[in-house]
């Protein structure tokens, strides 16, 4: 039986149970922290203001990206998170809809970036495919200017909008995590967590606010000069064939720091700015992933503001589809859905971690890579709260 509590009134929590860890936020980072905690045998409650996760965690590609993550800690986090996704997918009967990644490039400057990347430790599971070999592997992809493909075998992809609810249900049913929905956390003074539905008692608290900067510990979050990034995404009809992997293009080499921080990326950035200024202006890079029904999730763009408007621009969608056409050599299939999402962003992207009071951790991912690094960060959060002297 799924163990989810949703108290009818504060009086029902007049004599609350006590938990080892309370987690505020049921997005991927909150769920990852819950998993890390129950693996240690801790009693965990997750509290969320909505009826289910409804933010960035369910609006993204579900693309667990290792290749291209920033060299060092971020890349190691992605490697660890990918391993946990593998374990969770098997345990929770959570389908992995795609494996691997093809970075399809069509410029000589891009080739120099890939050559430099292949000399780093991050390229352990990567190799180059010639244009001819790529066309033999997937003749349906007909990009006329294709130079080569960087193939990675480590990426995996889940369907975000179903994977997050399934992971939530599994944590409740199989791992004993309590979920408290439609509940605002008003104040924290460990062990007391005051909510809109009464009091919860917990020895430790992890606050995972996503891009909500004006709630708990707003004054602490303000010191990090955060903003929000809005993205636009589309779902396209099935192209009638199975993609060989998740697909990316040259534009990704200037956005993912594992490539973009390499010295060889400088000339590519200059050429892209000259040839595709509108794409650069709107922060567009191409990711194409495929769902079990054959449909494609395609994106995305990046626009920054404290409160981005909720409206998608058709001109931005058109630029995304233009890059789809150029990179894949295909006319984009029919558009089935369009949507926007937002996530927390910082000038130095990565992970924000703070201790606003004893036994409380405040953490959010500030680079849009929650699905890719969340499980590793969750382990770090639990270690910081329960292991003396450990900090992420």
C-alpha cells in the first residue's frame, strides 16, 4: 500500500510522528535526497506545496547527461547519478526509453572541440563516428553537411512526466517514505517544522526549493543573486524510425561546459555567433530525444529573468526547428505539444548549498541539470546532515 499522508486539518498533527529527516520539495532533488536517506535506514517525510511534482523535474527531457558536464565535480556527480538511475530504473520498474548520445557536428571548428574533448578523462566512454559510418548506422538521418558524430554510450533517458510520479510512488510503497502534499512549510526551527496543515517533527531538514526564491530562507537565497531561466520545448510526431540515441548538435558544444570550457571552443563560439546570431541570442541548443511511442521531445531555449513570462514565442520554436532541420537533414514532424519551464540559475552555475541554521540544509541545482546530477547531490546532502564534518 502506498504510504502517502495528506492530513485533513492541523488537528490531525497535534501529536505528530517524529522523522529523522524532513524534505521540503518533491522534485527530483527532493526525491533523490529521500532515496539517499532511506538507504541509510532513516525515517523520511517529503512535504510539497502542490498535489504532485509540477516544475522543472517533469518538464524537461528526462535526459541523464554525463558527456559534456563540467569537468571535475559536476562530471563525477553525473557519473554517480547515472549509476543510481540504473539501479532505480530496475527496482521501480521505470522504463529507460533511450540509451547513448550522438553529438552530430557540421563544422571544422566543432571537430577541433571534439578532438580536444577526446583527450580528457570525460571521454572514457566516447568515440568518433565518421559521417559515412553514422549514415550506415542510421540512414534516415540525412544531414548533408555532417562532419562526424561523437558517440557516447553512457547517457540514458526516461520519460520525465511519468518517471517522476513512478519514482515517487515507489519511494512511498517500497521504501516507506511518507509524502505530505498540498502543504506549505511556514517555518523551521528544528525539530519543529510548522506547516499549513500542522506541525511535523524532524531531527534534520533538507529544503529543496527549486526556483522558489521567496519562500523559506528567502534572505539567504537573495545573497546568491539567483534568477530564473525559462526554456521552450516541443513534442513532435514520430518520424517513422527509431533514433540511434539522443541527438545533439554544434550549438551544444558552446553551452555544455565540458566542451565549452576547452580552449578549442573559442573559434567555434565566434563562428556560431556570426552564422547563427539569433540562436545564440535566444540561448538555443538542440536536444532530440525519443519516447516509447516514437514521438520526439525537442528543445530548447534559454531566457533569463527574475520572473519570466509564461508565454512561448513561436519565433523561438521556429529557430529550434530550424536547427533540427539543419542538424538532422529532416523536415520536422508535426508539432503535437509546446510548453515552457523554468529553473534556478546562477552566474556560476552548479549547485547552491547552504546551512541556514543547525541541522538544516538548503540546496538547489542552478544549471538545469537536476536529472543528470540530482542523485549524487542528494547523497551529498544527506552526508552533510548526518556525517560530522562532511560538506558538498
